C-alpha cells in the first residue's frame, strides 16, 4: 500500500508542477505579447517621424521623382 501512496503522491506532484509551469508559461507569453505591442508602437512612432521628415524635405526641395 505504501508504494501506491508514493506513486499517487508522485503523480499529484507532477500534475501540480505541470500546472504551475503551464501558468508560468502563460504569464511569460502575456508579458512577451505586451513587450511586442510596445515595440510595434515604437516602430510605428519612428515610421511616422520618418514620414514627417520626408514630408518636410519634400516641401523644402520639391518632390525629387
């Protein structure tokens, strides 16, 4: 009987660890998604600033095409 109890406890512990890892993985993924969104926002901001500079240059020197 002691062997069965140990086996059951091992199974329960493995399940608890798996659940904790799954939760941690979900939390990490959520954090990564947030970082990715912030990076995309920064990239859009940089692209907008570049376009603003292009517009200023074109207005100063005309369209070079």
